[in-house]
C-alpha cells in the first residue's frame, strides 16, 4: 500500500516516518468519519481526508475503552464515479487485518474481479444488522496506478467499430450462458478462442501485437487485486494534490465495456493522455458496494 501513495501525489514520502504528520492530520481533522460498532467493546473506525478531488488517505483502527484511536493500518484511496458492474458480489475478510476483498464475476472481462473494499464500515454495519445482500446492489470500481503509458488508438471505421461492439455483446451472452452450464456456449467459446489464436499467430509475424489487441484486463503478479490493463480513454482530467502540489491524472477507462476510473501521478505516466487514446498500465483495484437504502 505504501508504494501507491505516489499515485495520489505523495511521491515525496519514502519511509513511514515521513507519513506520521499526515497520520496525525487525518486522525485529528478528517473530512469524513465512518464507524462500525462491534459486539465487543472496541469500535472500528475509518477516517478519511481528501488531498485531491476524489482521492486521499484512509486511516483504519479502533477506539478503545479510553476513547483513544489506535491505528491498525492506512491506505491511499481513490473514489470512482458511476456504476462499473451490477453483478453479484461476494465479500471475504483478509487474514492479517480488519480489511476485506470483494469478488465480482463479471462476464465482460472473463476473469473474477477481486478488489480492495473501500466502504468497510458500511459493509460491517449491514452485516451486523443482517441486511447484507448479494442481489439488488451495484459496484463502483476505481484503481491506483504507479506505472502507465499512453498508446495511440487503432484506426477503425464506423463499420468495424459496430462489428466489434456486436461481437463483444455476443461473446458476453455466450459467457453468461457458459457460466450457467450451457455446453453449446462452452463449445462455441472454445472454437472462437481457437480461431482467435490462429488469427493472431498469422498476423503477429508482420504486425505489432498492440495493433491486434486494443484492450485487455488480466491478473498481474501474485497479489489478487493487482491487474494489468489496457483500455480506451473516455475522459481525462488533471487535478493537483493540495498539500504537495503534484499533478495527478484521473482517467476514465473502457476495457471491453467495463468502465472505471484510474488515477496516476503525472510523473509515472509516459505520454500525453487524451480522449480516444489508450491507457496501458498496472493497477491496484479498489471498489465500493453501493447499497440502495
């Protein structure tokens, strides 16, 4: 988590000692405080302070019997906009601390989306009063990146774009059917993958791989919530960390119809982002469950 501080504009922090003034600032003067009352006498608390639009630091810990806040862990966060997925969510606790991972089976990317849950207190309160639901809710995903580059778009005609969109829609329907056990759909997907592999094998001899593949979303490394992605930029904004003055790009990325926001320090992004161009990089996926009260 520490290395992702630079994604929200804190590239000057190299060691934990340099973070202590920010910890005190967040704890003593937070912009938002969320509380989850436990069955025990301890109260779990999340305090958040914003340092740039939609992004900041979160301190998590407990308030003990003496009404003192004891820090358990911290992390940088970035809150995305809109709804990324309406698929069912499964939430699992981490073993080492009072944090949670959300798991979303979204057919659009073909892999299980595992993300670091942002609204832990809200989830715990829902769980405590027996109102946790896996249906009728949606999820907003966002990501922090410390390594990325901008690629030019693939030149396509309107007809090619429409064909690609229709093919994506059909594949998503097949994926949904295959997930429900449809053998014909599984066979169709297998044949489609074989055709794709054959096509790429022929064209890769004379063409660059990035001219054949215009987006992807796949696991990166050994940590379950880290991914390598490439997608088209639908929106781009430059914001500034009000404490350090560092500039941060907020990019809205479309990866195979999965739309989410990514923030990355200007220093870590190679190239000039613009709508229609592509972002390629490694991300730490976060997300919040939107409960419909």
